[in-house]
């Protein structure tokens, strides 16, 4: 055979192995495999149903950006195929194309780098017959990563061609493929780019830094949109900052068992490293360290390394074995060509035999281990869960809270109804509030007031429980507003319905409690209020991150009470004007001086100065006898006394409501139709942190009375995921989805006039606006922010630069070695 025919035959063999392996594993037949298959099908359908208005994923958690944290290239690019062939066929075609592309890319890369088609074919087959590669499709169903690695393999091939040919088109193609990898899955993109860096420096040494910088810059420009979107979402901080105690230990069997890495893809590279260590020490050491790094990462949980320091590897099986077999194949390719000819022949023949044996035993091992996961099977847990989810799937007015990820993923696929789900902390907005909600719903003891508040805030009309994880079900089943659906009583998944549920779009006349402080200040105060039952029916906390001085007019005009936390007064003159306007309308202002430190307080506050004090006992006396020392939790903090700021003395005309020994602790004065109150002792935080109901009721009493039944289900229209229209008679309008900067609101009056409205952060990170009167409030989501437009501009610039680079016949050609001059030679 000619060299070209050998190349074609080898490439065809790689494709054939991938296709046949996939057929034997049912990867391309039947329903798409893997536990996350339904979620990826949901994303494909969501784009197909709503394009181009698909960028707000209302169905997940309490709403979140569809692709700001999870790049959308695979789903958007697949849109024509979904409409032509359907979602399941498209997802399987995506997996097939990606696996073939990865196999060919790996083969092409090794072929160009080594000049050995036999070794390239062996490496590609070794890797693609390892079940660690197939787990992403068959067990986990993480199809975006599979597609990303398809682009990544092609990027490696293109980069090898660029190093070999020094052609601008290959450098440009490498950048485009790296960008495509990032646009499918950023972490996979980082892995692919990292290996390109190593290959570049290995081939060109320090002379490769300049082309590497150019390649990196061009790849960044082309992938600017997914990169900047992820950074603006905060993805980096949440991936690397999340504690995941549920991650189990990695088992050593994953290194060699045929249903995981296999004894070929890991064992043979290790053997080659050991064989070459005496002959090619530095290269062997580098290969060995590369394998060791991946293995160490894989077993990091076993060594109790905190999970916040590394990317999630908890999808079963771990992500690390996937990368391990790829690194193993590359190590084999780097070391095998330099073996002595006789030993090399033995190694290649032996490797071929071992790879074949591993492939033969791996397929039945996958089935025996249950890793060919068909979630559409009638006996699958997903289908059992589906039969218990007896709800109106087209209801867009309420949410369901499924307990398990199994229920959540399948529910999204079959229903339009939104859900509340605390799952994968890095992929959601307001993670702390979602955790708070799930902790309230599922962890006893039950605080009935808080439980009802969470149901109202998230408009829940149904929640589920599992026989394998009851999580306080006996207590919840006894609540008067929760009813078990009889058909689910003796099933694995039980469904409870909520009596008189709240709605996602609503108006409320409940008193607004404006909390002025930092985000943590607001969270602390809001949780205190939620424990007391604050909800759209009773009392609505609203966060203002500025000061009293710059409090906007709409909040000044509507606030029933204001809580100022710490040093958030602002300009004293302007703050006094706003205080007068608020109290003239009957608002109650409470200044929680917290940890303010020694300071003088300006007029008109009823205290002239405050100072820090250590409190070891609550020797308190309430003027009206509403609370006693015995009602307080201990005055302690981390083993020491409770340190806080307290008033020095009450101003003239003010009343000491609560005293601590002989000094004032809470001082109040009437002003206008309202009041001004200074609360010392950090009492709000003490009540919340100690979970003391008596203290909570006492401090909340300074805000005035709560309402009852103040929420009304509004007339509203779900236009599309990016637009809601809610009618109001002038009452505040709540849109119970996660607040996010890309949302905006405008008001259309009954006379047709329009004006923009500020969206307030209300409740557990939801959205509220205050309309000027009767009319319609329109919430709209802009799929592209200013940063997004900048990113698209950078991508366009990158595309132009890539075209210019592709037009250059040669680029980044290494300088020839400088000949030694005769003058450099030593004379005899």
C-alpha cells in the first residue's frame, strides 16, 4: 500500500473502532444514554422552542441565564438538526460526531508529531477503547464535554500541522478550534489549551513563546463571549470556591478495571515510562509527572484535600479518569518511538494484544456494572419518579420543588412548569438563598412561619419526598397547608400539594421593609424576618446597598419601615431630609448600630453617641415589660463575651425602651407620623444567630405590624422566557425569579405612557418594582449586556485576525541555528 492509502486506512480504522464500539455499547441506538441525557435534551429543546428568546432558563432553580455560566455552542449550533431530526437523534449524532472527531484528531496529532502512523493508530485505538472515554456518554451523559473534546482533538491535530508546516492557515485553525472547545465547555477548553502549551514549548523551546502568546490571544478573542460571560457570572469563583462534602472517595480500581480506565490505557503508559526512564530521563520524568498529577487530582478527596481547591470531579465516574487515559496515550506517543527497534516491535505487538483484550472485556464489563445507563427504561429510577409527578406540566404560574436530581432532570424535559432546585452550586444564581430554601423545606425541625414564607416566595404548589431520603417528611405531612397526593402514598417518590399557593407573578400591598447595608447585612436581617414569616402576604424585605442619604424616591415614598445596618447613613444632611420624609409618611426607622464602633450620631437620631462594649450577661429591662433577661440566649460569641456597640445616653425627649443595667440599649423617639429607633447590642444579629424566637419577635416589633393576605395573584402573561407582562392597580409588582443585571422593567400606564422602573432586590434574591400607578409592568431580559457586546466585538476582531493569519503562507518559522564563526573557535 502507498503511504496515502495507509493514512486513509488508519484513519478509517479509527472511525470504524469508534462507530463499532458505540454500536456495541448502544451509544447511537435507542434513547440517549447517561444520567444527564434528559438535561441536555431539555437544553436542545429549549433553544429550539424559544430561539432567539431562549437566554433566560426560567425552568431551572428560580430562573438563571441559559448560557452565561454554561457556554451554548453545542445547543445553538444543533438547532437546525433538532428541527429536522428531533432532539434524541440530534443528541446521538452530536455524540457520534464528537467521538469520531476526537479519535481522528488524536490520531492526526500523534501521526504528525511522531511521523509514525502505526503508533498514532495504536494510541488512538488505545484511548477510544478505554471505557473512561465512554463514561461521559453512557454513564454521565455530559454531552457538552464530549462535543468539547471532539473540537479539542481536532485542535491538537491542527496545532501539530502548524508546528510542522508553519502555515498561517493551520495556526488560525488551531485558534478557532481551541475557541470552539472553550465555547462548549471551559474546563475542557483549559485542558486542551494546556496541552497545546506543553506541545508548543516542547517543540520550539523558548522560541515558541511568541507564537504561543499570539495563539493564546487569538483564541481568547474568538472565545471572548463565553469567557467573559462566565467571568461576569462569577463562574471561576464558584467552581473553585465550593465545598462539596458529598464527593466520595475515588477507588483505585478505576485505574485498571476494564469498565473504567482499563488495564491498557493506564498500565501500558506507566510501563513505558519506567522502561524509558534510564534512556530518556527528562522526557520520561515529564510523562511520569503528568500521569502523577492527574492521579493525584483523582485521589484528592481520599487525601482530604478541601474540594474548594479543585474543580468538581464528582460526576460518576470521576472526570479525572477521562483525562487520565488521554494523558496516558500522549505519554505513550512521546516515548514509544525512541525505544530500541527490537524492543519497540515487542512493545507495539504486546500493546496491540493488550488493547484488543481490554476492548473485548470492557464492553460486557460496562453492562455488568450498570454504566450503560438507559434512563428511558420503564424500570429506571427516572421513569419511576416520572410516574409520581402528578402535576399540570403546562402550569407556568407555580413551581414544583423536586427533592432529587433524578426527578428534577426528567421533570424539565417533559414539562414547561418551572421548578425550584438546589443543585450544582456553581450553576445557579443566589446559591445561598436556594440552600436556605431547601434547608427550610427538607430539614427538621420545621419553623412553620418560615416554611410558609419559602412556599410563598418561590410560588411553590408541590414538593416531593423520597422513601430513601425522607428529610423530615413526618413533620411536613402534619402541616395544615400540605396535602399528600394519595396516588403517591406507597411509591418511592411522594408528592405533596400546597393549599392556596402563591403565584410567580404577583402584586403586594404588604409593608415594605427597606434594609440598608451590605449584601451580608441584608441576608442576615431578611433571614430574621423570614423566620418571623415575612412573605409577600405579610412583610416584604427590600435591599438597598447605598445609604439613607441616597435612598431613591420610590422607596422613600413606599417604605413602611427602614433598617439601617452599621455605617450606612451617608451624608448627614441628606440623610436627615430622607428621614423626615419617611417619618412624615409614617415609616419606622431602625438603626442597628451593630459593630459601628465609637462614634457620634447626628440629629435627628435619639442617641448622640455610641461606643463599643463587651456584654457577658443580658441584665436587661424593657420599659413595658415585653421581654425579660430569661428570654435572651446567652451573651457569648466564640467562647467569649458578646461584643457590640451600645448607645452612650438617650437624647433629650427620647425614650429608653430597653436598658442594659444602667445604660440604654434601645432608644426611640416619635417623629412625624413615624419613629426613629437606635438598637444597640447587635440585637438583630444575636436574635438571628441564636435562633431565639422571643428575641426575634421583640426586635421585629419595632418595625410595626405585618399585614395578612396582602398578596394578590396578578393578571399576567408569559410572553416568552425573556418577557413577562404583569398588570397592577398601583401595588408593588413581584416577579419571583432570580434577580440578574440583564433584566429590566418598564411601566406602561393606562394612557399608554411608558417609563423605566428600577428593579429592587426583594425577598430571597427576587425582583420587585414600584409602579407609579395603575398599568402594566413589563419585565424584559436582554440576552446581551454591554459586556456581551464588547465580547462579540472582540470575537469579530478575532475572526478578522484569524482570516488575515490564514492568508499568510508561512508564519512563526523558527530561526535556523546560527553557524559558529571561525573567530569563535579557540586557536591551538
